[in-house]
C-alpha cells in the first residue's frame, strides 16, 4: 500500500477531497449534497491521508482531536437551533439572512450552520475511528 | 409594598442558589472570612421573611409566581402562610448561624468553598420546598434536598463510611421522592389543581375519592422516608458521617423536617381520618421510643443526637396524627424548640470535637472550666430539651400533654408513650449537658480550649432564643403558634399559652413526672446502655444490615442479568440481531396476511405468460450484472480481503443504479459509505489479525447462510409488497410544494434533514458521536490489554 506513487499522490487527493467536501456540504441545500455526504468525503480523505503518511502526521496536521471536532459539530448544530429563541420562535425555527454584497446575494441561515454542524460530527467521528484503527499498537490513542 | 414584597419572596427562595454559584469566587477572594460574608445571604433572607411576618400574622397569605412552562399552565408559584413562614424563618435563621459556623469549622480545609456552595444550595432547596405553592415545584425542591444532602453527607468522600452514608440517604429518600411524585400527580388529577393553596380549599376531594388510600400511602411513604420514621430510620444515624455543621443543619430544622412539613401541609386534605391518625400515631410513637432508647445506647455525642432526632421526629409525626388543635399547637412549638436546641447541641458537639479531639462522652469530662461559653450554650439547649419552665421546650411539653389529657384509653396509651419518650429524652439531655462538661477533667487528644466566636454564636444565640421565647409566651402564642395552626387546620386558632404554674392542673404533675423519670434515666444511663447493647447484639441484625443485604442482592441480580444479556460473544449478538430482523420482517407478512397482496390469484390465470423482462438499456444491464458479479465474488472468494472488496463492488454498482434512476443524493451517500466501509473493514481485519481465509464449521456455515437467505428474502418480499400498495404522496407533495417557499431550499432530501426534521437529525448526530466515543473506548481498552499482555 505504501508505494511511492500512492504516497506522492495522496496529499493531492486529500486536498482535492477536502475542498470538494466543503463544496458538497455548502451546495447541499439546493443540489445533491449536504453536511452528511460532505463529512463522509472529508473522513474518507483523512483515512487516505492516514494510510499514506501515517497516523501521527495526520494528527499533527489536524491540530485538534477529531473527536473534539465532532463535539464542536453537535454544539454548533444545537446552538443554531437555539438562535430562534431570540426571535421568540420555537426551538430550531429557521432564520434566514440575505447578505447583499452588490454583485451577489449570499443567503445565510440557521439550517446552514446546522448542516455544517452535521458535517463536523460525521467528519470528526469517522476520522477518529479511522485513525484509531490505523494507528499502531504502541501509539497512545 | 404588596408587589415588591411578593417579588422578594421569589427572590428569597432562589437567592441561595445564586449565592451557591458565586461561592467559589467569594471563597477565593475572601479566604478565611468567606463564612462571614456568605452568612449575609441567609441573614438577608431571614430579614425579608420577617418583613412578611406582619401581614401573615394578621391572616394574609403572600403569593408570588413566575412563569415556568406556560404552555402547560405551570408556574413556579410560592406562597407564605403561617406554616411556611415558621419553617422558612427557622431554616434561614439557623442557616445563617450554620454558614457562619461552617466557615470556622472548616477553616483551612481545601474544599471549604465547595462545602459552602453545597450548603447554600441545600438551604435554597429547603426554602423552596417550604415556600412552594406548586406541587411539582415542591417535588422538585424535595428531590433537590435529597441530591444536595447526598453531596453534603458524602463531602468527606475519601472515607468509605461517608460514601455509604450518603448513598444510603439518597436511596431511602429517593424512594420517598418517587412516592411524592406519583402522589402529587394523582392529587392533581383528582383535584384539577397543581397549587397547594387551592388544594387546601377542596377538603373532600381527596378524602372522599376511591384513591384516598393510595394517595395517603404515597404521601406517608414520602414523609416517612424523609423524616426517618421507623423502620426507615436507619439512614439518619449513618448520615452522621457528614461534617458536624451538616448534621446540625440537616437534622435540626431542615432535611428531616421536610416530611413533617409535608404531613402538616397535607393535614387539611388528607388528615382527620381514622387511618391517618392510626398510622401516624402508631409509627410516630414507635419511632419516639426507638430513637430515645437508641440514644441511650450510644456514647458518641453525634450519634446520641442523631438518635434523639429520630425520637423527636417520631414525636412530631405522632402529634400531627392526633391532629387536634392542641396537638397541632404542640407540634409547632415543639418544632421550633427542637430546631433551636438540636442545632445548638450539634454545634456544641462539633465544637467539643474540634477543640478536644473526641466526641466520646466516656472519654470527656470537666470541660466546663476550659470551655465555659460552650458549656453555657449546651446547658441552655439541654434545659429546653428537658422542658424546664422559662424555656420554649416547656410549652411544647405542656401543649402535647394538654392534647391528650382526658381522652379515651387509646389517648392514655399515647400519653404514656409521650411521657416515657420525653423522660428518656430528658435523661439523654442531662447526659449530654453533664457528662462532657462537669465532673473530673479527663485527658483529651487535644488540649481543649474555647472555640472561635463564629462557632459559639450559634449555640448561644439559639439557646437564647429558646429562653426568650419561653419567657414571652404571649408573643410565641400569638405570632408563631396561631398563624401556623390556622394554616394547618384551616380555621382560626386562638393562642392560650400562659406562663403560670397551675398546681391544680394535671399538666404540671405530668411534667414533674417526666423530669423525675428523666433524672432516674440519667442516674441509670450506664446500666441502661449495657442492657441495650446486649439486646442489640443478641438480636444480631437491624434495619441497617437488611438494607445492605437488599443492596447487595440488587447488585447481584444486576450482574446476573448483565451476564445473561451481555455475554461478550459477538457472534451470538449478530445472530440475535438477524433473527430479530427476520422475525420482524416475516411476522407481519405471514401472521397479518400481508403476503396475500403479492401471491398470484386465480383471476390472473397463467401468470408466467405475463412475465416480461424489464425494459432496460444495455448499460443499465451492465450495472446490474456488475452488482450480481460482486455478490457472487463475495460468496466464492477464497480470501477475506477479496470478499470485502467484492462487497464494495456490489455496493458501488447499487450506487450507480440509484444514480441512473434519479436519486443522486442517495447514490452519493451510498458511494461514500461503500468506500469507507471497505477501508474500515480492511483495517479492522488487519488489526484483528484474522486469518486471510474464512474457515467455519459446517453448522456455522449452514446457520449463517440460512439467516442471510431468510433476511434477504424478507427484505425483497417487503419491498415488493410496498411497491404493490398504492403510493400515498401526501407527504412528498407537501415537501415538494413547500420546500422552496418556506424552507428556501430546492434539495428536498437535505431540507428535510436540516430543517423539517432537524430535531431528529440533532438526535442522530448526537448518537453518531456517542457511538464514536464508544468505539474509541473499545479500541483503547483492547490496546491497553495487549500492552499489558493480558
């Protein structure tokens, strides 16, 4: 598995997949995609990265524990629902904000943040599992 | 004035919780003086409540509420009447002294801030309990006292005995808490109100209902567990493992009095029946004698006091059970007297322990010279406990005898029990007052000297209150007793306390008899203790050992069930899962006749002629072929790795089918799931160091194969069935129509996930994360055991 071709190509593949995963996540509201699929793609890229460069390198690159990313995702999703309490609407009522930047209008919404939360949960959890499985016995989890 | 006073009542009930949150900060800033600063909180509450005393004495009820769950009509309602005022004032007043005392008692302890925070939170729960109008709020505060007292009793959590005492108190009082919850809900169903203040006016609604027995049993269960009535009394002495300030607070005016408060509060709607009287008087009487004898058995000051608390609780319950005007009056006066002298005595015990190094009365003597102020505090409290004139305890005793004199023979039995119980308690009081302080000085572990001011303020002030209240019976009767008794009985009660020795009345002679017997008990305390100890050894078991046996049995039962269900054989788990799946699939089809929908009927004729191959394009056939090939490869593959990869091929082909037939979202997800499962399965396989080949015995092969075929056939049949039925498109029509206008998204699948059913998704991602944590924990454990070579 550790051929030189794979090891050379892996960073490129990983980078492309990560960018693509964000794209898929963000387009999800109107076209095929969404946080769940985006998170799966990102997690797959981390698995590939782990195989090519070894788990310690991936952990260094990630900077934070993948499970913490998942926890952040749950928190983000939960808080996006709480925002509706400020407009005296029931929990998780969606709020939309259209940012007019002159040339284009950027729609921001609480479901979007919710979807980003889903992305982080799926990404973080599956990466944590994949990395834990890939790591060697000596390495502390 | 009216509105501001109402708001201040809510604040008084909730302020201790706020203070508890800030306590660690205050402690960090103020250090050794944190006790003095934090004592201002209960002192302020005491002042606010005193401000409410005027209107309450003149017969008003102060009520205030804040919204809680408005959609269910629930409010966090509080009200102050005579009864709650007596309890709340006692709690806040003694609470002030206790916080002060704790500050000095735990001086230099590294968790003092934590302790004070627990203490304030407990006090808040207790205040909330006695001020609550809403029964659910009452229950909530009731449980909060259980939890905070658990933290307080187990404060010294490095000791096994403290942990055990805490768990025992929690278990026993929580049984009562559950009783209370069910009782409250039934009471609400019967009466239609959550509010105690409204329930009071509906006298017959509980008593005349068919559920009266049940409701009564539930409320009595709650009160008896909390107030340590025989045979559920045993948690109270074990709770003495707590630091002394905790015992002084919990077992004088608060925790254990919650049950008494509940019974008094429910008297108008539950009391007055023969069952009520019989149960309360019988259990209360037994508890009184049991506790008083228990006190004589002990030599540890705190244990003695704990046992007398049990006795006093029995006495209070007995008086509530009697329920006459005089009995209720006696109950209230006794409650105040007991709260003052018991808190004072516990604080004295703590001071003696703190300064002399031991609490064993056989090892103490002659401390009066070294600790004169402490001795005065002890003496004031003990005199009230004995019930000498000029103390509030005297009136308590007079009132309770008055309630029973001249009754029928059952009343006389109760009177005899009271006299004996009071005499035993008087004897114990003499023991506590005289043994450690008078007589020959004995050497103690620490060289005894006077305790700090903060620790002396409590006993002296409380003892002083006991005497002042005893000198001013008019005030006691008019301002304390009458409003309280009126609140319990529901009709105006006239006070009649007088400080006059009427030698013609039998009461004074009963009191004299009590004192005389008390002195006898004191003289014979040593002999009585020896006899009681021999008896309890002879008995061999007590409620405590029964509790242990029950808890041990529960743990063993849980272990057995766990072993049965959680045997650790992954193979059997999977078999169980798939057998369940097969049953769930086939049971509705076979037993409920679902299969008839797709079985060819006679009208159809020769159905085989109607079979036509599906109209697919060549590349679509190609994808189907790929899926079949993948499947066949899984079955015939020699090595595990090839099987896993072939499974991936089959899944990818499936994803392509989804894509071709217009479900790009599904295809997308399916593809990613396939990729990840192949990767993870491969890593798991190499990590577990499985054989490259999959050998299994024939019977396993047959079992697994059968299960696979049955489940596969089940799913296929189910899908055919579903497709055969008419398609109800109401839901998808709704989503198609509303997705863009109201949810601003064209991808219906995603909009459903993040918006329409976002709450489900929130639950699901939490589960995903929980599962991730569990998997990591499993992996970590495996690596650890490998590392240690186990």
